[in-house]
C-alpha cells in the first residue's frame, strides 16, 4: 500500500525494538521466535511486511495517523517520535499475540508451541503500554474494555462458526468487534496528546473497519473456511450447514457465491463500510486515511472484477465447479 509507505520508517523502527528483544530470548524460545517470524513473512520485505501488505488492515497505522494530526494541530502536545514508535511496538506485540490465538482457534493443525511465544508477546505489550500511559486511569479502563471486547467477541465468533445456529447480520457485526484491541494504541496516542475524549470516535472507526474487513475476509478465505467446516457469515448466507456432504456443500456454496452473485454483493457491502470508516476518520482529522481508503476501494474493485469473471465462467459452464477467490492472510 503506497499510503503506508510514508510512515514505513516508524514501522521499521518498531520492528527493530521487537527484533532486538526476540534475539535476547533464551533457547529454545529464540528459535521458536525466528520460526514464527519466517511464518508471517510477506514477500521481499520478510516479516517486516506483515503489517504493511496490500491486504493488511491499517492496524499499526492508526496511532501514527493520529500523531500526524496532533503534530499538525498542536506540535507541543503530540507524543514524541520515540514514544510513538514504542506505542506502535506495543501494538505489534499485541497483534502477534492475537494472531497466535487465531491460528490456534482456526487452523486444523496449528503449531501449538507458538502459544508459548504468545506469553512473551503479551508481556512485552503490557510492559510497554504500562510505561507509556500507566498514570491515566481513563486509559487503563479503556484498555480493559477493549481487551474484554476482543476476548468476548472472539469466543462468540468461534462458537458460532462451529454451529448451525442462526447467523444474522447483527451477530456478525457483533463478532467483528473482536478487532477491539486496535482501539488501544490509538487511544494511547490520544491520551498522551490530551485527547482521551476522542475514545467514542476511535471506537466507531475501529468497529467500522472490523465489519469492512470481516466481510472481505469471508470472501477471500471462503474455501479455507469451508474445508475447515467453519460456518462463517458468508457461508451461512450461501446455505452451508455443518454436516452437509462435502460435494453438495461445495456446489451449493459456489452456486450462491457466483451463480447468485453473493461474492459481489458482499464486496460491495465491504466497500460501503469502508466509506463509513472514512467518514469517522475524517471526524478524527486523519488526513492520510483518505489515500488509504482510495487504495482499499481499488483493491475491492479488483476483487469484484475477479468475482465477475468467475461468475461468468460459472454461468457459461452451467453451474460447474468454479475456482475460488484468492486467500487473504489476517494480523
């Protein structure tokens, strides 16, 4: 994402903090950490591209964009570069911990030993945030709310995916609030700049991004989800029920996704939520968010174009098996 590149130096500086800490771990934790960094590597940038890829949500960029706003409006109150980098590093530790949990919940054969690396991640996250904003009771309360929201809705979604219970839009939007941790690094910057009152707008922005990305993730990961028997919101809408014969499930899902246009509809819904998020970002004064939104909408257009080609192939083949959409990797 070109919109990410302007702040890549801050991301690299935060990675340096993580890398320095990981290299000091005793064996065999040090080897486990290196294996994990290799696992999340993204193209030529290696693991440093994990948060900056074209498919990645702007998780670690929200605090940076907020700092840019405060630098423009009140330079003396904005957190320093060093402090901001440490906030971003704390966010990275937290997201890596969450990714390890997600892998354990979602994958058929996860590397369970990675949960032990998660112990390091959560300790480092808490330690960094504690040093930066421990004197703010409001921030500590906001942290607790976000952490419980993340935990609560992650569990609720996991239980939903493994059932045939009704899965309506309200439940899906609740489940996407599992991204609540993204509020924390953004609120840390706001708190240090004297703008803790921005919490409701930050929360609204994060919630809207959660829905936008949740819809797209369902589309690009539907084949993996179907293979794992995870009845996502998209697959539930496509008529999938756990326990269906495999070939029948594949055909009925593809008929709904491509024959009936559910993929295209879902991508359009994601774009609508992205635009809502852009309005909230504007209210927060995040000038850089506009460029990011344009790039994200362009990506959704590309996915929509691919979906229309697959839809055409499906129709011309009379409902024959169609190739699936490409897979998106989650932070």
